[in-house]
């Protein structure tokens, strides 16, 4: 593995602490907001106690960056039945979208 691949696998740059946390937990924050959690609750849960407005603003900027294509939400590894992480983009899906249940990989 080369250094660039290692950087990508490491995820968002930790020097931008709030932005990197918001980017890496973007889907979780989105889910919490849909469940009507306040920004202060979310900020406290992320470790930014009492900084709800800051997290809300950072989330808005990250969201805009994702929509414009300047930022990318990190791909999460899914757990398989044997406990290994599996990249969700590793398995090929047929163009028809039909899953072959005779294939052991799909069972």
C-alpha cells in the first residue's frame, strides 16, 4: 500500500477536528436530525459540549461541500456474518438488479 492509499484509508484530516468529525459522522448526524434531536444534543454526543451552533454551522458547510462534490462522505465498512469488514463497493451487482440466490456470495 502506498502513502496516498494509506491517507485515504485513514479518513478525514484530524487537524480540522470539528469538520473531520462532522464529515465522518455525517450520516449519523443526519439520522439524529431526522429524529428531531437538537444541535446541542448532537454536539454533546460528538464531544463538543455546549457548541451546538458551531456544529450546526459546520454541518451546513460540510453538507454544501458534499452537494457540490468538493467533499465526500467516507465509505463505511459493513460487517459480514464472519465479522470481517467488507467494502460495500467490492461486490459487483448485475445491471438487472436481480440477485442470484444460487450464488454462495449472495446467501
